[in-house]
C-alpha cells in the first residue's frame, strides 16, 4: 500500500515537472524574435549615396570638408513584450584605415583617384555625435527603445568627404568602379542581439563630378594705407564700454560672377582671439583701450585665418559681382581705465569663395 502511494506521488511529480517545462517552452516560443524592417529597403542590405558635383575650394586646408550629403533611413518595429522588451540601434564602422584627423576614416590607400586623397566623417544628425568609422568599432546609435509597444523612427546620417592632401587637385573625374561599404547601421530585438536587421552605407559608382574652384576675387585696394582713427581725449572714453572715433573704410573686390563670398577677420596680435575687440600690438603705448571693427553697425568677431567653409566667425558678404565694395567702420573701445598713448591694431581678412 505504501509502495503504491509512493509510486503515485512520483508519477504526479513527474507530471508536474513535465507540465512546468512544457509551459516554459510555450511561453518562450509564443513571442520569438521581434524583427524590425527598413520599409524603404525591403529585401535590400544597403543604400547608396553620392556627393553630386564637387568643387574643391582653392587652397582648402587638409582636414576640411569639401562635400556633404545626408541619408535618412526609416525603420519600423513590431510590439516586443518578451523578456527585456524593446530594441537596440547600433552603428558599425567599415573603413579600413584611420587618418590623422579624429573621426575621419579612409577606404584604402591602394585605390588610385579621389578616395586616395580623401576620407569620410559620419555624424549622427540627431545627437551631433561624430561616429568612429573604422572597421571593428561598434557604437550605440541612440538609447535603447525600452517600450514593448511598436516603434518607428529613422537613422539620420550626415556624411562628409574630407580632404586629406593636395593630391585631390589632380583628380579630374569621379570613380566609376565599386568600393566597399563605409559603415553599417543595425537594429535588433534586445533579447537576440545576434539576429539583427542591417543596412550598409555604400558609395554610388557613378554620378557627379569634381573640379577645383579657381580663385574668384582679387582685392582692388590691398595696398591701401592703414585706417587712421582721429586723435581723441581720454575723457571720451571715461568708462568701460565707451566708444569714440568712428572711422569708415572700404575693402574693394573684383570678382568673377558665380560664387558666394564669405569673409573671416583674424587678430594678428592674438590669433586665438574670437571676441569682437582687436588686441593692441606690442608697440602700442595707450592703456585700457582696444579697437572694434563693425559692418552695418554690427561688431564683427575674429576667427582663425582659414578659407574653410564654416570657419569660426566667418560671415556672408554676398554673391560675387564684377565689382564689390564692402563698407566697414573702426572705433576705439574702453575696456578699463584709459591712459593716453599710441593705439595700433592689426587684422587680416580671409576670403572664402563657396
């Protein structure tokens, strides 16, 4: 009797164990892998981009961007209530070589032509983060999607072509043969990181052109005498921020039509100056005073001596024309207790034709 009861108890436990294991198996397989899609790229593993027609600025510095394009890659994901839930978005670099410029990678120097002298910089347009484009780097593109509900969004990507050397000025045409992908974006169920949906970013094999931009303007009054401000009394600058001695002057240009003209002023005494006050030269003897240059009543700030598009404190002059006169004014500005003496400041202007 005891033996029969014990036997039935063991059978019952086995049954419970079997039912428990079976329930776990059903719960796991009922959801499975939640698979996202790129709706604009069904049955595709890559998307192509190109830079169109490229005009390389005259004397563009190494490390500057000479062309830019963007890619918008929408994704759609189903509900995912299983396990951790939600999805992860990642970026993988695919470029073979790092370069001397942070965040810039290169395909391979064995290729002749454009990509021997240029690299790529890839930026997340939503966060501003410059991604590491070199092979083997895996980075989170955005915080994980933790909601179990359906999700959608886009990878918004900026791709810049970066000048690496002056060899680019010898390039006469865009490459027309295939190149490896420059990177990959992927999205996956957080429970199954090895089962992802991905797209490669691939350079288009045709389209566009490349040519150097000739110098578009010449300065017509480059040998003009210095701007001379009037003599004033220290009483005219009796408090910090007081101004006096406004004096107008012009920079004249002779330009070819067809460019947009930009300018940057640079403080020669303090090249790192980014304020709107010009530093006095060492042979100045006045104290507590600086100089300010304005255009149309607006003070101009100083920046690096560079033609690169987007240079710090670069400003738009206007469209190029056969002749162009740019009016400025200069003035004294008190930045502390003023004592009399000689006031000198030196500034350069750098034109950028874009």
